C-alpha cells in the first residue's frame, strides 16, 4: 500500500485530495498558523489497541502545547472524561461536523468560528465522510487528519503509517509544539 | 380529488374474439359511504405536501457528506462539483447529493411497490379481487391507516388495493423523472421529494402486508403469535433441506403447501433467510428461520441446503455461484432476479426436476409459485441423497495450510467494511490457533469482500465459518412470528400514556444486518428499553438479530417479554413490509386515541405525531435503498431515525441545532402564541458512532413538546440515568428539556436545579403544540 492511498480500498475521493504531511514539523507549522483551532477526538483514540499506546498522551500534549481545545465525539467522551481530560465539549460526531460546516457557529466557547479542525480517532469511514462534508461545505475551514491512515478528503493528512511510526510522529509533533 | 370508474365484464364476444373476466379501471373511486369528511390532500401529488416538508427542513437541516467529488450521470460529465463548483448542467453539490438520496429512495420505494404489485396480482388471481381485507378481525377497525391517511379511501377488498398501487407507481415515475438532468436543482425540493418517496414506500408496504395477512392467513394483529425456531443449529441435517431467500412469500408458501399435501412436513426441512423467512414463519410456524441477510454465505457454504429457492430483494447477486459450489440446484422465481437461468415455467414439473437432479443445469427460472412448490420438494427429495451435504468449507488442516499462505498484505482488512483485523487472525491460525478467526465472525457482516481482495485467493470467510463451527452448531433460539398490525384496543390502552409521556417511548428496531459490531448490540439495546418499560417493536433482520442471544436464564428476548404493544412489551411486527404497521400505530394514536380526522389529512396527523408521539426508529444495520425509503417515510411523519455508524454512508443527515432557540418554537394552538418548546425531538436522522451513543440518543429523541410534566420527568429520568451510566456524568443539555420545575425528576431535583441556575434557565409553558397555523383555535386580532 502506498502512503497516499485511502486505507479502505474503494474509498476513491475525486480530483481534490489531501496533501500529505511529510513530517511533524509541517503539521506543527499548520497548527501554529491557526488562530482558532479545534481538535476532534473520536472513540478509537480511547479504545484498544490505541489506548494501550501513548497516543492519547501525545494528543493531550499536542492539544495543550498548541493551544488547541479538545472536543470529544460521543464515542470518545466517556474515555476522555474518565481520564480527566479537560474538554471544550462533547457531542456526536455528526453534530460537531454539522456545526463546523457552519461559518456562523460560535464554537464550544462562544468566541467565534474555528479556522482549523484536527481529526483523530474516528472510525475511518465516518471520518472520511465528515471530512468530505467539510471539504465541500465548510468555507474557510482547514482540516487536518492525524490518524495513521491517509484521509483524502482532509486538506492535510498523515500518510499511511505503521503503528509505531505513527506514535513517534505524534510524539514529535507534540515536542515541536512544546518547543515553541 | 381523483375520480374514476371500474367496469367488470364476465364475458364479452366481439369480432376479435371472446374476452372473459375483463376488468377495466380508470382513475379512482372516492368512496362516498365513508362518513368521515375528506381531508385536504387525497392522493397528494409531489407538491401537495411540500409546505409541510419545508417546515420540517427549516428545523432539521441536511448535512451532506458526499461519497465523491463528482457527478457522472450524463455524458457532459464527469463533472467536478468540489466546493462551489457546478456541473455542466448547472447542478451544485448539495443538489447532487440530495438527488442521489432521492434516487436511493425511489429505488427502495419501487422495490416495495413492485413486491406489493406482484404479490397482489398473485393473490387476486388466486382468491379474486373481491376477497375481503381482514388484518385483525374485530380488533382492528382501522385496517389501513396509511392508505386512509394518504389516499383518503377505506379499502375493503384486495381489488381496492390496486388503485393505491396505481397511484404509488405513477408518483414514483414522477419522482424518478425529477432526477433527470435538467430537472430539479434545489436541494430543498429534492429533500421534499425524498419525503414523498418515503410516504409512497409506506403505502406500498402497507398494501403488501395487509394483502398477505388477509389472503394467506398470517397472524392478524396477534399480540402473542407462536414462537418459531431461529438459528443455524436448528436444522436436522439428516433430512432434505429447502432454503428460501429473499422477500416475497408465495413460492415459499406453495412449497409448504405442497409438503403438507404430500404429508412431507416432517420429512423435509423448509427454512429461510431474510424477510421471506419471516413471512413464511407467519404463514406456517413449522417453517424455520436461519437468520438475517448476512447469514447467506455461512449457511449455503455449510452444505446443508439441498435446494435453494430465491424470490426477490436482498439476495446475494452471486447466489448461483455459491449454490454451484455445494452442488445445490437454484430455483429463481421472480422476473426481477432471473440469475441468467433458463425459463422452465411452462415445462412439466417432473422434467424440470429430472434436469436439476441430473445436473443438466445449475438452476431454473420458474415464474409460477405453485409449480415452484412441486419442483422444489421433488428436487430436494432426489438431490439430497446424491449431494450428501457437500459443503464448501475447508477442514482444519486445509485451513491451517491456507493461513500459512497469507502474505499479510492487509488487502483483506482494507476491503472489510468493519476493518476486521484478519491478518492477525490468519497469523494465529497459521500456528494452529483458530480462536482469532472464530471471533471475527461475531462482527462479520458476511459480505465476502475479504476473499475477493485476497491475492492468494484464500476463502477467508469460509475459514471463519470453520473456526466458529462449534458455536454455529449451537445457534438455537426462539423468535415470535411476526404479529402484523397493532390492535385498535392496544392503541386505546397506550395512546394516552404515550401522548402524555408516561410511557416513555415507542422504539422500533428495524432494518438490515450491516452492524458495526455484530447483532448483539441490537439485542442489548432492545433489552435495555424493554426493561425500562418502553414499547419495543422490531421488524426484518433486526427482529431476527434480537432473537439470537440469550440471557442468563437461557431465554431470548421474545421469551423474556410479552409480545403486546404495551409498556415493556417486545413485538416482532414481521418482515420489512410490516414496518407499515409501526407507522400505522403512530397514525392510529392520532386517529383512534386523539380522534383527529384521518382521511386524507396528512399534514395534521404528521404534525400531531411530531409534537406528541414519542417514537424513534433505530436502524442499526441499515444497508439498503429500501431502508432509506422506509426511514424517509418516517421522517415525513415526524418520527426520528437513528442509524448505526455505517448509516453515515447514506451521505446525508437531518440535524436540528439545539442551541438555535428560534427553530424550536411552535404555535400554541390554544392562543396562537409562538412558544419555545426546547429541542424535542432534536434530530430527524443521524448516525451514532457507538451503541452507547445510540441508547442515550434514543431516550432523548423520545421527548416531545406535548409531554406532561409527569411524562417529561419520566423521560428525563431515563435520559439522565442512561447518560450517567454510559458516560459517567450528567448530560450537559438537561436544562433545555426542563420547561417547568415540575418536569424535574424528583430523585435528582436538587442536582438539576443547581444546573438550571448555572445555565440561567427560565421557565416556559407547556403548550398545545403545532407547526400549522390553521390549527390555532383562537386567532389573534
């Protein structure tokens, strides 16, 4: 499998496909450039086998160091609440996506629309569809997938990556943001 | 109003020849002997209910998630519709997505309509057009609530149903034509047409089911129909086995009749997969149900069936290939699914049987249900001793050797809808440990895509079946045969507590078996809500999946709870066409309990249901276009539908925005004032990520503006309790559902009051809610 093929074989998107994030520094630069980012975390980030890796720990570090509020889908809410993660809010994945589409939504904190949304941990096909919805209908929103499989409907996506390398990428991204 | 004439001539001699039993029907006859006044929208055309649709769509806005960036429906394309781009015809992405959803719903509605038409034609030819409709004897006076509501007629005979189908067919043609290049371009109007397709679908389902209930003697609104067997382990392998697959029961019924005629009912096993199995078990409880749609490959490859009979809908397109693998002849019985087989309809049965037994042809097409009955039985008796249950499942040694050839390329996993970790299980199997493969089968939807993707051509699904062989053989459960309609007296009993909110909701588990984590989740959800004394109903594959798990006492859900339409009851309503009775029950609550006029009065009844009847559909494994059209029929009636995660692939949600106060205002019919009622129900269509999310949402979506304080307190108790148990915290939107302090559950009053204070909550009124200005009783000024 090549780095920029969709993980699920039949999920062929169309002419506009995500740019590959070639190294963690690129993701860090994108996140730093955003004035109002949001991280959307799905259920797989708190389930086995992901949960037994330090993935969540790195995501929390990315959220904290990057000043990126973390929102949980209903699939992730319990796991994150139980771990004491401070959440901007939690809703179903569809509800968050529909609000991100709307440029007049004031966000979880009421301070205004987000300009960048990071997705991680949703089932591949749900994230694929949500990113498609946002690609077509959310004007001005940049989307980034930090999952370990290429998400072609995002603006930017990590490539298909072996699990251990993926964990290292997230760790490096956290360190890049922590290093200012 | 549609009017017309019907002429019936016993015998007509002319120069051309002699015509017998000629029946000409032009248009519809609107019955004058029905005392109820005709409502505003009999036989509504596409635009007649548009204003109602647009009202709903103002609140529940579509969120589109395109499968791809392109439109490829005409030769000017492909067109890139990314973002703001429009195609060569001028359509934009929202229009294109809603157009595709409309196409899906037209396919679904056409499929049920075609089913209904073939079934009705068959029944009329057998029993006559004057055969009376009877869906529940004296217990059911409103025999066809959807037909009465939509068409404004009160059908009495099989023949009366033909006009209903004429209308449905005509409307589907109009809807389908709207998807042509250069027709509709507005996403909102496509959405309105989607609702129309759903309403037509419900009509067709009602026609099909009330016709077969009446003529074939299926259970007539029976709260406790017989328990029948279900599961892969229920078949006696020593007997010849006939398997029927699909959904149109006449061929299967005629097989059963022929067996009984010859006294062979105990000598042959007749079993079914998917909705034909439901309807066959309703026809005769001696029939056995193997399981839902996803059980096709595992049962066929087991080699147990000796003859496979298919009718229509939800049958694997490669069923002939699979049948050939086990040397079982295939009999196709519907012109909609001929499988490339020779048409032997006019040939003598014994000749057909001879060809099948000698293997001259892998199968035949027979478009005569009676002849299918004879051929299937005779063929099964002769084929069984020759086949010796030849199977397409490897033995353990072959499996292990095969697993050693696995290249760990991941192509199987990347092809699996549920992303099952097949490569890891294969690695274990190569070392002789089959448990990993066995456990995959628990979450497998039986599509077989893994096998087609495998570069080593390993029969991966068959490997799973072999690994789980022991459990499969122990699959023995009980399901209640589909009961059909809900009795009027049951509606009278529960109408008040439902509308007032004291029965917290009616939950319908419906649809296919495309589950994210197996059918057990449906059983668990149904059990939870039955235990909480919601009214639980089920149809189709979901009703089967619910049966295939036992509690600690060894009881299935149908043995544990009564089958009545009542608090704490679990009713198997029947096959997917029986979904009409669930919509019908909601309609009958408005009509029988609340005495709202039913006849051709769609808007008012839908408005009543949306604002008062706490019903929710759950299609956890929804897969098909039929499921899409069934759901859209519920949306137009104001009943929300939750789908499982794979349901996101329907590409469009209908979502409310709970913080948008303006969208949750209704008229108080008593005063004409516009009042805020909170986000109830919050969504009309949405995909949940997990079972836990669905359970919390089910409880929440049962709330309605009309709930009394006592009823709202009960509903809030369930919502809060489930949310706390599954998420560990109090839901953060409780304050939106408390209208007065009397709504607060007494056991957590202090806690909720504190939350209300933090949110700056203000008390509102409980109105007589409606979205229709014409229902305001006191006009201002």
